[in-house]
């Protein structure tokens, strides 16, 4: 698998799957979630609402993933995953790892070969960027998948630099 880092807008990525750092309601929010819903259009929200009525009446638990259409995005599908809120009292790293692993599992079920990830939990959920980058890179590299390219689409130079350092470190180790 090839890992690519891009500083930019995840809603502009021409890939099979765009991963949405969603909240458990699946009904839109801020940050990446809001941008994906806004650019993708009402088709994404309609499928999310249908999931809430059927398979996920209580919402999507943290660490899990589910797919919908990509609506008007250049991608084919959106895989929604809920990352954990960072805590200094409890190690939630296994849940963050699960968000990446489950997203790749769903991408494999869809037959996706290219996947774009944001920095899950590193924004409003408060995960320290350097650690979020380390967890993301190591988890993706350690997860068996048929995906050929994982593209981390990162907002801002500091986040890009953290992911670049984590990727370089993984290649040395």
C-alpha cells in the first residue's frame, strides 16, 4: 500500500472513498463532517437519516464505520467513522485505531482501492496532533487491506508536518 500526504480539502479528492470524521448522530456537524455534508449535498444526509431509522437507531458508536453515497463529491462513497474524544484520564487509543481499521474494512467491502482519510479526532475532539498522526500511520500500515493508496488529507501545515514526521518515523522503524 502507498501512503500519500496532502495538505488540502478532503472534499476535493478524486478517490473511491472519502472517510468522514463524523459524530455519532451521522446528521452532520462541524469541521470535516460539515464540509463533507455541505459539498456532498442532500443525498448523503438522506442515506444517513435512513441508517438512523434502520440499522443505527442509537447512532454510530465510536470506533465503528458505515458507508453511504458520496453524493456530489468526486469520490464514489463516504465511509463515516466516529473517532473518540481525547481524554487525559482514559486511554482511548484502541478506539481511535478501530476507527481507522473499521474504515478500511468497509472500504474493502466496497471494493475501494483509493481512500482519503482526515486526521480523525485531531480537530474538535482534542487529540494531540502528533499522537493522532502516529496512531493513524501505524494503524493503517498494520491493517491488512486490499486498498492500494491511503491518502491523508490534512488541514494546515502543522497537521501535515506531524503526519510527515510520523510517516518518516514508521519507515525508519
